[in-house]
């Protein structure tokens, strides 16, 4: 049975494997966010209902170049602070306003991140969602991504920071579908429902 929990609320007193957004205290497991938990699952975990992006090593994110420095660039990835990216090894020309896909290459104890491996996007449109909804946009083994690409004929990239860059095809339908996924992320069989939704919208 699924239910909504708040930070500090008891998830279970049973001994379970711990997933994301939970912590253990005195042998009991509690939530550390507002979200949804499934008591029947073998794991004790919570799917957040909202949240901001906290950089994680290795994440691919979509950023906006804000400032050029002598040795690099400051990039906005929707985190608590701007992130530094060295000019070393960058082959494509970057300037203020450039939209890039980058990798989080380093994160310190204050969650300040360094970035690397930029890929510049030209044209296209940007859509933003809550970072905690990104796993639902991707789906199991990329299943939802495939449904969205096939249903909209759009070339798009989903960053772990909740930004989606899209170009070509039916971009408006793509963004409409992503919004629907974000709103209904707590529902089961969402991938099948989105396939039916896109087929209906195209007709």
C-alpha cells in the first residue's frame, strides 16, 4: 500500500533493505523528504514529490554558460551555486548563453560541483521539470524515453538536473507528455498510459 509521508515520519519497524531518502534510527526507518512510500515493497524507500537538484558525481546535466573566466567558465545547472568548468580540453567555442550538456566531474562537501566534457547544443528549446521526476521520464531501462521519441519524432536529451533540451519533431507534444508524466508520476503502468496518450494525441 502506497502512502504520502513527511520528513521524520516512520516508514517501517521491520528490517528491510534501505533505498533512497530514508534513514535508520534505533532500529526503525524514517523518511527524510516529503514523498510516497510503498509499505509492500521489499525496500524501504521514498519517492520525493518535490526537490531541487543536488549534484552527484558522474551525472549528465544540462547547463547554461553564465560567465567566462580566465581559466574556465561558470555554468548554471540549477543547483545551489554556479559550477566551474575548466577551459582545458574544450574544443567547441563557448560563450555566455551557450546551452551545454556536461558531466559532473567533482563534488565537494558543500555540494559545489566541477563540470567537464561539454557538448554544445545549437537551437532547440529547453523545458524544466522537478529533478526528482527525472527517473520517471527515463523509465525502466529507458523505456519511457523510447515511448516519447517514437511518439513525437523529437531529438531530445534529459539531464539529471531536470532540464530537457529538444529539437525537431513535435516539441510541443513532447513537452505536453513530459508535463503529464510529471503530474502522474505516482501512478502505476505509466509507460503504457503514455503510449496510449501519444497515439491519441497524434490522431
